[in-house]
C-alpha cells in the first residue's frame, strides 16, 4: 500500500466515524422529547447539512481511492491535468483541479 493510499484510507475511516456520530446525534434529536422544538429543528438542520457534506466527501474519497488504484490519483477527472499539490494537501479527495471545480 502506498503512503498516499494509506492517507486516503485513514481519512476515509475518520470521515466514516464522523458521519456515524452525526447520524447517531440526529437519531437522538429525533427521540428527544423537549419543549425546545424550534432549537431542536435548527440543530437538526445543521446536522443534516453536516451529514450530507460528509457523505459527499466520502463519495469523492471513494472515487479518489479508485483512481489511486488505477494510478490516476491527483489527475483532474474533467480535464486530465494534474491537480496542484497544495490543493491536494488541503483536499486529499479532490477529483477536480481548481479550474474545473468552479
Ligand atoms: Zn480540470
């Protein structure tokens, strides 16, 4: 396993843990019987946004891992150019270069 792949797998594990935590928080919010309904709904929305965000990152990470297996990690899916190293450092699961991401 390459160091790159190890990093991606580790990141995947962390994201999955965070997602599991958010989903269990959502579940306990649903089960909570509180008078503060409005506040609850607000929290609920924040958590749902976070869950959606994490799921999106996990999907991108999954694609990045598949591309890594094909030896194409760090290559933009859209234009085929190399994704800049600083961008990959911040977004290890990036599948698009800065140009194509916009
Ligand atoms: Zn591109």
